[in-house]
C-alpha cells in the first residue's frame, strides 16, 4: 500500500497547523520541513501520531513499530523514503541469536535508534548452561541466574523484545538486501549480524544416545544436582570441563576427569581449584570408548595405553568442546575447517552486509567478554556499512 493516496478525508492525517496528509509519500516528503512545534506535537518519547496513522490506516505494522523507535525528522524521513523506494518494509539490521552476543548487539542497535529486530527461540544462550562466573569485567562473582537477570533488566530498559522463531536460512537478493527465513515468516534486511553461538560436541560412542538424559548430560548446571553423593565422570580437559568439575565438587561423591591429553589444558586458576582435590581423580591419556548401563548409566569405558577399563559412575557430564551453529549461512559465507563463520577484523563475513560474532565466529575463544565485544563491533561496523551504501 505504499503508493496509495487516500480519497476518504476521514482517513487523512491532520497536522496541528491544520494541513492534511493523504499518503505515506506526502509524509516522507514533508516531515523534515515541519515546524518544531508541529513536529514535537505529533512525535515525542511517549507517542508517535504518525506511526499510529501508518498502522491504523495503511496496515503497515512493521513500519509503524520501526517509526516508534525513532525521534528525529531525518531518521523518520530516511526510514519512510527507504520504505517507499523498496515498496515494502526493510529492516536496517536483523540480529540472529539470543545469547550474550545477540543481546549486546541489540542493546547498541536500540540505543542507536536503528530499525532492527532480534530473532531467537530462547533467551541467554550459553548462559543457560553456565555455572559460576568470575571473569566478566565489572563482576567479581556471579552465577548464570544473576547474569541473566541483569541482561533481562537491560533488555527491558531498552525496549528489546525477541521474535520467538527459528531461523532456517538466509537468502541474498540482487539488490544486496537479504531475506531471513524462519519457521513462521520471512523478513527483509539491509544487513545481518549472526550470533547463533555453538552447541555441545558429542562423543559419538556406543551408549551415548541411549543414555542421554538417563545419567548422561551436556549441562552440569541443569543436571548436576541430580548426581548428589554419586560418582561422576566428566569428559573433557579444557575450561568447560574444569568449570563443570568446580561446580560438582560440592555435589558429587567422587569425580573422574577424563581427558585424551596428558594433562588438563584449561586456565591455571581452574586447574588449581579442581586438580588435587581429594575427591578428584584425573584419568589422562584416556579415550572414551562407550557408555554402559541398564535403565540408566552405570559406567563409562575408557582406553589407556591400549587397555580398557570401566569406571563405575552413575553420572556422566560431557564437555569436549562445541560445534558452531553456522547452518544458516553455510553455502553463503565462508566457513573454516572447524565450522566457524570466517570474519575479518570488522566482524564482516565473506558476504558484504553479513556480520558474525560470538561463539559461531572464527575467534575460537569461547568467552562472554569476547562475544560481547565482537557483537558490539559488528553492530557499529554494520552502521558504518549502511551509511556507505
């Protein structure tokens, strides 16, 4: 309906000065010429009469919602002209992912009065499987629940709401724009920031699928309390495995740390906290062969120096790394050998207009602070990219 000129005077927009508007085109052409008292009468922090008119009369809900985020004549004029040029609504940026990277990008997009949306079926990403957090700048100590609460508060303060949908793919258009295709809808944008994170890497051994959620888990925060006063095996040698072990020290009766390496390879402060504890036994140079049990886990079989043995445990926590969630851009953006989306120092991928940040990008450092910083960089560079188009 962008080109429609109203003929019913009851649907005209009547300005404070008595003049009327009959179309979106007239609004776009005249909004930056309105006297201050007229503009401020119709647009403020609490209301936007033009946005209401666009929604009620022209049924352009997406355009109306985007207009409510803006405050200046130029911002509104640019948005309306872009809408008229395209013939339908186009976002400036779409953020995909609801973890710390996606939320950091959204905060900057909201404060920058950008026309954006953030699409994610969940809130928090890796926060949902984290334990104690002691290395995020400005926070001496927190946990995943408190961390999430602070982000929720910030999201609310900035009017940020998630679109609860799953992204299935991204299509590049001839004009350089993109379609983001979800399980429910299709959205068009001038740029995209992919913050889809990573998921747990599986062992791929016999018994893993059979005993998942029956004593075997990939989330010590979620399921660790179920192993109270039981013998538990943690598979992995890096930070994630050590963080899981630190969290389980107060819960499990005994902990086996199984690593294929000669030693635990995580940060030294985590090694010092865990290794050497009376209830901890490091099983080094060990390959996990299979998971055994009856109705639930009863043991894990490992191989050391060509010999196998079964460790009698009732719980198994797998922390052997992550697989980037890069499926949406495979075949479109360059992907490295480990499945990460390749980016430059400006966080742009091999496709101009598509940026990536956080655990799905090729930094290979799974840290909250890094994810947040990368996402902010991506958003600021996306703004610059849009200005140069």
